[in-house]
C-alpha cells in the first residue's frame, strides 16, 4: 500500500485547520484559480468558497457522516457544479470535492430502486440466486459490462463464484486468484467504507500538498476518491478496464468477499450513488448471513441425534478420552469429510483414522499452543503455508481444524483433511514463474496441490459445540475432584493434628514410667533379686523404645505441617553434610561415591537432608559387616519419569520384590530388632517428604545384591554443575 497521502485525480481534497485556513490540498486545484496548489497553503478557505458555503461547511458535526453541499456559481472559483463532502475531526476539516454523476432520474429513483432491490433479494431462495440477482441489477443499472462475485476464503484465496456479463468482457466465472493478487492490505481499504469507485485518469493519482495533520487514515480508508491497492491499477491496465466498482460483503461481521463491476468506459459514481450501493451491499450481506445461519440451523437439527449419542458416550465412559474414541458415532462423523483425528487430553494421546505420525501430531500441537487463541477454533486448508513441516504429511493433513479444550492450550482435538488435488484456472501467473512486466493477469491452468477441501461454517459449529460440552464435562469433574480434594485435605490436617497431639501427650506418662522405674532401682534395687532387676530394666527399655516410636511419629507429622522453602539444592552438599553426622557414630568413616555432573535438586533443603539421612543411614546399616559399605549417589537421565531421577545405591542384603512396597509403611520391618536396630519409620518419612515435593520414590533390588532407591521431585530445574 502507498504510504504517501495521495488520491484519485477525479476529485479534489482539501484539509482546513481549526482556524479555517488551507492546511493541505491535492495537487489538482480547480482550473481558473490562477495559482498552483502549493500557493494556496496558509490561505483562508474563503479563497475557494463563498460565505454561505463556509457556513454550511462549519456546521458539520464531528465524526458524523458527510452531508453533500452543492457548489454554486456564487463561489470565488468555478467548481463546475461539483459538490463538497465535509468531514470534521478534532484536528480540523477535510473536504472532498467531487463531480456529480450523470443524470439518471429517468431510470433511477433511489427510494423506489432500493425497494425494488430489496424485493428482488427477498424473492431469491438460494445464495447463488441472491448473488446472481445482485450482480445482474448492479451491472445493468450502472452500465458495467461485467459484474462478478469474488469470494475470499480463510487463506485469502479468491474465487469468482457468480458473474453477470453483457458480452463485452471475457468470462471469469470459476477463475481463482491467489492471496498475492489481492492482499490483506487491500481488504483494509473497506474496513470503514464498503464502496470504492476506481477510475483510471491520465497522469494517475495526485499527491497531497502540505500537512494533512492527522487525516492520513481518513484519506486512505474513508473518502470516496481514496486509492485502491496498487495491483488493482495493474489489473485495470492489463485488461483494459477503465472503471472498477468494489463493494465489500460481510457475513457475521467478517469479510466474506466482494462484488466487482468492470467497465470499458468512465463511470463516475458520486456520493449519493455510492451510498445507494452501500445500502445494497448491506441488504446483500444481511441476506448472506441469514441464509448461512438458516443452513447451519437446518444442519444442526439434522445432526442433533449424532450429538446426543456422542454426549451419551462421554457421560457413560470412565474418561472423556474413552468416550471420544467410541465408534458410534465416531469423531470423524461429527465433522464430515475428515480422514483422521487426534485427541490430547489429560495426558492421554490417541489418534483415529488416517493421521500423521504421533511425533508429527504432537509437534504440530506444540506449535498450535503458541499461535492459537484458547477461545477460538483454528482452521486452515493449506497447512504447510503457515506450518512448513506439514509439507511432509499432505497425504493425511493438508487441512486442519484445531480445537483447544483448555485455556492453557495443552489439551486438543484436531481433525485432519487429506490433500485434494484438482486442476484450477487462475487469473494470474504464479509469482514464482517471474512473469514479464505487464503480463501478470493471464488465465493459467495449474494442478493445485497442498490444499484440502475447505472448512465450512457447519464444520466450525459442530466442533464448537463439542468443545463447549467437553469443557463443561471437564470443569464439572474438576469441581468434583476439588471438593473431594478439599475433604481429603481437611481429613489429612486433622490426622496430622491428632498424631501430633497424641504423640506429645503420650510422652508425659512414658517419662513417669521411666522415672519411677529408675527411682525404684535406686531405692529398692538391693532388696530385690536379679530377676526382679531384669524386669525393671525391661520396663525401662520398652519405655525408651516407645519414646522413640513417638519421636518418629512426631517427625513424620512435621513433614506434612512444615512449610516448604523451595530452592535449588546441591546433592553434593546434602550428602556431605549427612555423612559428617553419620560418620560421627561409626567406628570407621564410611566413603560415599558421588557421581559427577549431577543436576541440582529442587526442594526444601532441610527436608531433603532428612531424605538423604535416612537413605544413607539404611545403606550403611544393611551393608555387610565383613567389608566397608559400598554406597553410590547419582542421577539417571533416562527413565520412566522423563525428567530423570536421583538414586542412592548400596551392596547390602537387598529387598525381595514382594516386599518393596511394604518397607515404606509405618513400623514395617523385614528384619528383627536383634539383627538390625531401627523402628521401621525412616522410609515412611522419606516417602512422605518426596510426595510432599510432588515426586515419587521406588526401589530396584535383588536379594543379596543390594538395593537402589530412586526418586525425583517436581518441579525441579536440571542444571549441569561441575564437581570440585
């Protein structure tokens, strides 16, 4: 699009300052003025208009629609019977001065003709009849030799679906145009004003002289003599077209296409006629919207039983994914003419029908998560144009419809359409063919590849309905889980409070039992025999063991009550600190093999220290007494969890597979107190801490060959570090 402020030369454009002086003017001032455009900058508007005309101009309301003001013989310059279209903005006034159209009063009475148009539109029964009627009437009423409907798809491809032709032009019906032939920037010209009358003039467009002062957008998008996209001029020159009428059509507020009128002669449509055509466009757009909505509603009613069965399948299934995989109806029945579909929901991934590979689909969905709005449904009939890797699987997915199922765009349903190969007649040469200058718009037949059948409004409605239902089901299940989780949380907190209170209160009588037993030995030990003294010592030993049990229970309850301070922790530091404490009670220092380049572990440093304390203490305890313990701490990068897991391994007695889950229970021991000291609480504490960190712990072991405890925390950040 041109960046300078230029206009078509059949009209004159003037910008007035708030003080009423000429601030800018197009470089085509009226003849007989005796001065060029530049000489008028700074002059008062009275140089060009009479006092009566200026009064009417100054009465223009801000941001209101222009009201035509006839320019009479009483003006200071001869405007040749033209009219002035004033537009007021806070920064001043813009005046568009244009000639009046030829008198059509004998064949054109706006009110009656518009009513006649409306009656003709209402009499049509199909969209094709509607568009043909509008083309025929616009062509004959205004003298265009050819009038065509130019539909625009979601990829900005154009297609001539309807044509009126009086025989003076070659036929264009069925011809396709590429996105480059009429770019999106050209569509923007119709965002504010739906009608554009383009006339080729000797010398081409004229530029604005002076400072347009904030009226750039008005000049480019609002006025009748605004410039078209540059390729429109190229199209007119190559095909010897003198005049083009452009009328934008909308469906549900979105650009649907255009009606173009072509003429070999100059046809000037003044503001009054452009307003009439704008109203015709509004009637046509309303009829298009109504017909599409009616068609969608009819299809909706016809497929209601299919939707009901799909919902019933989902409601009866254990999971949403299970319900979506049912064969009657299939997801491929919900959106017809699709060859395959994929579901990614709640960490489950499945495909149905013919699809790209799982890896290709997951990569595609990862890309979609970055570019698709979570509230929208994304469709494309030429996927490789926006996602180049799709060129590798056009046989299954040239077209795609992506339906996000959550706001984070991590859950999806995707439908695929295979490549639809067809021979297409284009109205222009392929840009890659590098056409010679002046020969771009030639009819060429090509085999079009990489495209699927287009996605329709009916397809989108079916997908949108399923999306809404699944979101409702998932949210309902989430609400149920939230309620259950809240109840479990309350029960857990009550259990923790109960454990803490009971354990704390039990310590007082235990201290009394132990204390009285000690007093009894001191005061009466000499008066009782050896068997009696042994019984007293047994009381004291059991009181001590009970006290240790209570201490272990308190430690376990603190795991759930302690507030986590999450940070990146060095495994090397945690192990070294733990071994310093453990070696203080060992007859000889125990060495631990630390693997190099372990990542940091994310979690609460104090609680992670407890984890390593219990795991390393057990590794030492259950190692053979005949040789030094062999203990290794390391990290595995490839495992079932994906992100890796840390481990503590020993060469001790090992744990039988049937008992590997039992050892994490409270007071569960596989050996006797006599053989190995302990109370069976340490691993329960370890598991509680790991679960508190969102992780898991597991065992790999063979009896007599040692045990490996593997665990991870989540979330954590893996960072390479070097050992000293």
